[in-house]
C-alpha cells in the first residue's frame, strides 16, 4: 500500500453549525482540513428548511457560537427567535469572518467513505466520482438532515405542486389564491401552518398525531436587551453550559407535588407566558413523574380549548396519546388561533385515513380534498439517517449499515468501535437533539479537536473506540432514558417514524453538563476507552498536522 497522496489531516462533511465550527477549530490548530457540503451554501438545516415561518426555538442570542467574543459582540440579532434567513446570514458572516470559504466545497455530496487499515486514513468518494483522502473523518452531517417522504400511493402523480418543508425552493413559494394541504403537525408544520393559512385561499391540515405546542412569544429584540446580553455574555454562556438543555436559565427545583394547586397552575401559567420549549422545565419532575406530566399536559390541553373556538376541533388538536415533552415540544406563533380562521380546516387521520393522492387532491377514507399544492411537513430519518446514507466501511471493510443493523452503537456518541479515526457530531448516544445544538456542537468539536491535538503531540496515527467501552456507554445511555417520559411515545427520538427502523432511544438524556463531565473525564484519563496506536512505519511517515511534502 502506497503512502496516501494527501496533505489533508481531516475531512469534514456538512456545513451546518457543527461542520462550520469543526473546519474553523481544526484549521486554526494547524491541520489541513477540507469540508464537503451537499448543498450550495453554508447553513445546514438553515439552508434547507426555508419554509414559511421557519425559525429557531432556542433564543438566538443563545443559539449562536460562543467561541469568539468578537463575533458575539458584532452580530445583531433582530428577533428573540431569528427567522431562517437571518440564521443563515449569520452563518455566512461566520464563514467570511473566519475565512472558511476557501476550505469548503459545495454541491459536493459524499456517498462513500472507506478506511484503509494499512495507511490509517479515510478515502471519501463524492457523488461525482472524485475521491479525497485524509487521516480523520468528521461527520457533521446533521441529526435532522434526511427528510422523510411518506409512502402515499399516487403522490408522484399529483398534478399540483409538491413541497417538503426541508427542501423548500430557494426562490420561495407564493400560495396566494391556492388551495393548500399541509401533511404533518410536528415542529415544522406548526411553524408553517399559520403563515401559509394567512396567504392561501384554503388550507387543509392533515394531522396524524396532535402535538403539544407552546406559543414561542417571539418578538423583536430591543437594542437595550441586546446590549445587556452582550455585556454579560461570558456569564450567560457559562450558565448555558451548566444547564441540562444548554440554555442559560435556572428553573425551579421543587417538585410540582410539593406545592398546592394554585401555585402549580401559576407556575404553568408563567412558563406558558415565558414561551416555547421552556414549558417542560416549569418543574423538574415533569419529564420523570407521570402524575406531574399529566398536570402539565392538562394545563396545555385546557389552553388549547380556550383558544380554539370550535370544541370539536379543539378536542382533535388536544394531544391525548403521549406525555407532554415525550415528543419534541413545538414552539409556535398563532398555531392554535389559526384553526379559528374560516379558510382553515383540520383532518384528523385517526378518524379517516389517507388512501391515495390523486392528480387533483388527497383522497381519504371519508372524502376527496381538492388541492393545488401539497406541503409535506413529515420530518426526518433522525439521528442515524445522514450517517447511514453514506456507504461507510471501517476497519476490515465492515460496513456501518451492517454494524448498526440492530440500532446505533457508539462510544460517547462520537466514535464507533471498528471505525477508527472517524468522529460523529451530534450522533446517537450524545445529548444532540435534546439540547441547544450550537452548544452541543461546540462541546463535541472542541473535544475532538483536543483529541486530535493530543494525537499529534504523541504521533498517534490511529484512534479507535474499544468495544467494551462502547458497550458500557450504550448501556449507560439506555439507563439514562429509563424512567423518563421519553420512552412513552412513538417519537422520532426512538426511530418510530421510520418504517423498519430499530426502536432505540437515541439521544443521551442525562443532559449537557453530565455529558461534558464524562467526555472531559475520558480525556483527562488519557482518552480512556480508546486504543491509540502509532502509525505503521511502512504506511507513511507523518503524524497529524505534519504536511506531506
Ligand atoms: P445540519 O444543520 O443538519 O447540517 C448538516 C449538513 O450536512 C447539511 O447541510 C447537509 O446538506 C450536509 N450533509 C449531510 N450529508 C451529507 C453528505 N453525505 N455529503 C455532503 N454533505 C452532507 N436545534 C436547536 O438546538 N434549536 C433550534 O431552535 C432548532 N431549530 C431547528 C429547526 C429546524 C427546522 C430543524 C430542521 C432543526 C432545528 N434544530 C434546532 C436542530 C438542528 O438540527 C440543529 O440545531 C443544528 O442546526 C444541527 O447542525 P449540524 O451542523 O449538526 O447539522
């Protein structure tokens, strides 16, 4: 086997928040880095999800990088929860400020990656057939980047326009005068429905599962508020790192059962007014105690009944088949109010099933709904989809698809035994989608960056998670989810939205601070649980960060 013809230390895949930071962090520490991105711009989910109403549900001043104080001071967010375009504009700003564009290649989808056991490096193949080699592979391909399209007979023969929220046309869509169907009422549907309803002639919402949604209480942010945040950014970031969900808030710590009914309802009311996904943090036991969860859910159901004028519609919108928070909590602007509009109707797919899509509409077991456009807000093959979309072959040619056939297994959510020198960002077994994902991305990328520096300093050529450490981590991740409400819903956290996908609770539920401590302890113990091997002398003569020629 010849010496790899590459001067790259690391290949990064994906130009979302995680990949952008990875390329910055690794190049800054002197590594030769290249990033491949399937899309034609930076942004990740903020490039692809341009549907009307798309915005973050973690406050923008927190859903942003903390690695540069200068950046924190420079960028001006305009809303509490920034819209898609502003978040993507921020990411372009980051790419320009840190001179990352020359290190990135767009319209470059990676479709295979193969590890060479002799040379200790990865060869990555792009869809157009080109290949590239590097010692390390960082997959920042996103936990929510592979959209799901439901298998509905006739969908491909629909005569109108068909959209997926996660593949929205760059030029936007004008629904004026149209009859529109939205299928799906998860986070994306809940954000898009009010905006589409305000524009189109007639909107029909097809709901499979009623989800809990809390008003985001979005608003424009004042210069005074931004100035205050900027003056206290260090403390704010520190608080975020200490919070389970990665947002800088302290929540009450007493049980909902330790206070009387009046205080409890008052706490729920305050959480509702505060808005968004903070709601399930109103008490610490909402996610672990069924009685408390039921109380919180009842509060939200009563809110829905008080907002939606038609009692029959309100009952359909009130979730009754899973605990609040067990599926991703939605944050909206006027979602329930939208069902009071004359031009909006709700089809409950628990009462009538979609049978076919016909050229001019959607036929259910009860009626034909004529529509000009269909919007699929049908979610993602979450957490594993983007890794498994790549044909990844590790040591001895073993395939990741085969290795994960029974469900994903990782060490620390970042490494897989049998797949040396490969790092997953926001992978299964890490807090990922349960926390503020800019915080989790920074934490993981920093950890990987430190490990690669450590390897460089010791001329390590091969880093591989040990099987036993991985088994113990998988067990630990399973334990962390036990006793939580997360296991009581058919959610995408469990893979339940993808036919045939193994039912395994994928994220690590113990929270960001515990996870960070565990990762740091592994590092402090000389990367306990990893085999770190010197390069094979015959294969090549350079370590990490030392350029060939
Ligand atoms: P992504 O942003 O998904 O980026 C991955 C990139 O990798 C994509 O651009 C993709 O094209 C590219 N890619 C994938 N496979 C390949 C391949 N084989 N070859 C080349 N390129 C590839 N999280 C929060 O914490 N707060 C929020 O408010 C929030 N809001 C969200 C709103 C929406 C609509 C969605 C969909 C998700 C939201 N999330 C939110 C979760 C979101 O996934 C993360 O916040 C974060 O953006 C993930 O960043 P990432 O870089 O890991 O992945």
